[in-house]
C-alpha cells in the first residue's frame, strides 16, 4: 500500500468514523434523550418514542442515498462527502445545544426529529461516497482489503461514542450526566468535524471517476439509468434482498439489539452494558479487515452468506447464554415461574406496537404490557365473558384492577416467585473499565464477541461487493440505495420492532425472529441469484 493510498483510506475512514460517532450518540443515549425530549409520556411510551426518533434517521437514509448519490455521480465523490460531513456534524452539534421539552415544550421533540432526519440524509450520502472513493483507488485483487477499513468505521464510531459517554458519565456521575452531561458528547463532536473537514479538503478526486469525466462518459441522469433500466434495477434488488438485507439485520442484532437486550430486558445497568459492548467491539473490530481481505481470495458471496446463515442458526442459543451469564436469576425465574394473565377475551387486544402510538387502557392489555416491561414471561388465558382480569403466579391469583401501567401487587408477586429486583446482586456488573477477568463478565464479553464476529463476516466484504456490482457512471447512486434500505430500514427498525414483538408475545427471545427470518431470506436469494464480483473490472 503506497503512502497516497494510505492517506486516501485514512481520510475517508476518519470522516466516516466521525459520521457514525455522531449518528450513534443518539442510539447510545436513547433512554436519557427520551426522558429529556419525550417527558410528557409514560416511561414505556417514552422509550418507544426515543427509539423511533432514532429510527427516523434510518428511515430517510435511502432518500439521502438518492439525493447525494446523484450528486456524487454527476459532480464527484470528493465534494459530495464534504457536504455530507458538514450536514452531519452541524446537526449533531445543535442537538447538544437544543433545550429540552420542559423548557420549550413540543418544539423540542419536533426539532430533535428534524435534526435526526438531517443526520440520516447526510449518512445516506456519506457511506456510498467513502466506499466508492476507496474502492476506486484500490488495485485489482485488493478491493476487499482496502474497503474493509471503511467497514470498520461504523463499529469504531459506535466504540468511540461509547467511550466518550463512559468517560463523561464517570467524570460527572450519573445524576449530573442525566441532567445535562449527556450534551457534552454531542458538543465535542464539533472538534472532530473540524479535523475531518480539514483532512478531506486535501483529497483529490477519484482517479476512476476523473478518467470517466475526462473522457465525457459520465451519466447525465444517474437516477434514470440506475433504477428505470431493468438490467441495473435487477442488480439493485438482488443486492438488497440477496446481500444487504441479511447483513443489516445481523449487524444491528450483534451491536444495537444486543445493547438494548442487556439494558431493557436483562436490566443490566447502562454503565456495565456499554462497557461490555465496548470490549466486544474492541476485540472484534480487526476481523472486518480479516474477512475483507479473505473475500479477495474466496469471494464476497460465500463469506457474507455464511455469516447470515450461522447467525440465523445460533441467535437463539447465544442470547439465551447471555441471559444465563448476565442475569441468572431472571433465567431461573423464566424457567420455574408460570405467569398467566386471565381475562375476558373481549377485553384483550393485540399488543404489537412498534411505533408507540397506541395507548392501552383495558386492564388485560396494561397488565400484559407491564409484565413485558418487567421482562416477565407470561401467557394469556381466557376467562368467562364479563370476568375481571387477574394475574396468576404459580397458581396463585393476584387481582389486577389498575388501568395504569403498573401494579405493586403484581410486582411483589412475581418478585416473590423469583424474578429479580432492580439492582439484583446476581446481575452482571462491572466496577471499572478493566474489570473483565471475573468469569461472569468474561463470559458475557465472549458471547457478545461472537455476535460481533458475525457482524464482521457479513459487513467486512459488503462494500467491495456493492462497488463491483455497478458501473462507474452510476455506481454511487446504485450502491447507496440498497445499502441504506437494507441497513436503514431492515436494520434500523430492528430494535423497536423486536421489542414490540417481545411485549406482544411475553417471550424475551421472540424479537430474535425478526433478524432470523430476514437473514434466512438473504441466504436463499443470495445463494441462487447473487453474482460473485471479486474479479470484476470496476474501471468501466
């Protein structure tokens, strides 16, 4: 690798790390941001709204891919991702200054969501530009290796955001951090923005793109060529369904849903949960480069599809082992405690509520929603018409008449039957960042590392594959859209949808069906229809 090539990778990767850092700050602080900006709602609804505001940034990513992809294919790669980084950086900085709902009312969540949308648009243009730029500088036979450095940036951005959050939390203490200290990680991002812009200004245009422009072969209508031409549109669809869709759900399960599962379902404190994820990322990040380089030899397709298949087959046992080690009392209670909600079937509705807009008032529904919030596994049995609602814990009736989302009698009954209280001594807890050698902590990190390993398998080669599928004149536009639909929609909606499945079924593992089904579809479609690309000449 030459000095110039190293600088290209450094400049592209550093800017992309910063963009992911900005984007994931919100995800890592979703519960605190929910309390700050959605304080008018009950805690359960507040958490859903916070997750949905996070998801809003993912929803608009494909639109950013279309807008900035078109600009990148007409104007150039370099100038396009200079614009995207400025939009992302300024949006993040403003979040750190934004007054909360207690200060400016409904305007606070509206402005917050608008900023999330801007972040999503910017990220929609950033990734395709960075991946294309690096791939177009890479020599033949090394594109998987070169672009794998870009693939590390999402994980490094998440890792950096976790480190800054942990440092700030430790320095200020939890009460101060929750009150105002959460703003600091957003505000310091302006420093990273300055460094990233300065470095990117020193870059030249991609040689492949410049040669195409000099020869007058550029596209004047990249959107039409990319999506209205069936021969190319077919590749876009195959790239999505046979590659990126499965990669997206495996990626977000292994990093984001794992964090959400630890905190919201296993009740691991935020400090420990973030440290556990940070360590797994630190141990696993190098494998992006390993699998990217490996794909130059064996192909992109075998590694990506193998990662999706192995993940789909092992998500259930791995998450169950995480429960065994992170909260053994909860696992024991799930196995040994039988909880039923008995009610008139006419008063029991469907609890599936991924967008958080439904308000439950029937006692049957509020009882089940409350049990799900406490990570209690329950089943629903139907009583006689007109009968009241009762919760049966190991054969003992507990009356439920409260139409609110809580009931002390139910909580006391399930805890008396073995469900752990908040802060239970058996729940995994780290005293400091290097408290990793105790068997319980090491076991959880090891399991999370396996999930990250799946992420590196599916994500390490994906940039090279997407670049190689499409011609230079419409590459930025064509590759960006399937990438951001797969990651932004199928992946970004995963935490809220999976948690809604958990709440509606009463099974803490039921949300895993979401990634398993989509990863399995990708394995089948990709195996039969997706072409191998590692030997393609991308200069055409």
